[in-house]
C-alpha cells in the first residue's frame, strides 16, 4: 500500500525543511482535511499542528508499479548484448536488446508502435 515518507533536513540559519514522498500510491498526492486534521494522501500521513501544509508540487510521487506476472524468463539473453534480427524482407537488421526493466525492445517501427514485434518473438523463441 502507499506510504508517506517524511525526511527532514536543516539548512544553516533556516528552519528545518521537511520533504514528503509518496511511495506506491495509486493516485497522485493531495492534501485534505478530515475531522479537523490535515492529511497527505494517499497514505494517510497526519500533519502535526506545527507542520505547514506542503505544496502538492513539493511532494515526490513514486507510483505503484505492478510486477508483470507473465514476464518471460529469458535466461539465455544477455542484458548487455544487442541482438541483430533480420527484417522480414531480409535486407536489413533490427536491433533487439533488453531494456532496464528486463523486457526486450526492438528498433523496428512496429515495436515502437505496438510494443511488440516478430523480431522480439523470434529472438525469444530461439533463445529458450
Ligand atoms: Zn522488431
């Protein structure tokens, strides 16, 4: 579930600054008042009476990212290697490689459009 993290840092000669960060939220942060108490949402962080209501733009937001359940297991694909896969016409090659989130990306226009293409499929099939 979402969690509000508060960090404080002191700047010489100034008041202690507080920063807020929402981790795992499904909705962007906002502040609200409920029964006379102020909260940062989502996460139900109750602001103390002496705490200023933060600006929404000052609240960092790290949305909840579901893990892909059916992520293909690619034990034979090296993360630092660029694989060249022949185009369907056979006269050029597209570059397929693992991106930082662990899925394959292709340089062909079809991948850019649909986020999948036969080059990625082909590489996966030949790598299992
Ligand atoms: Zn492709």
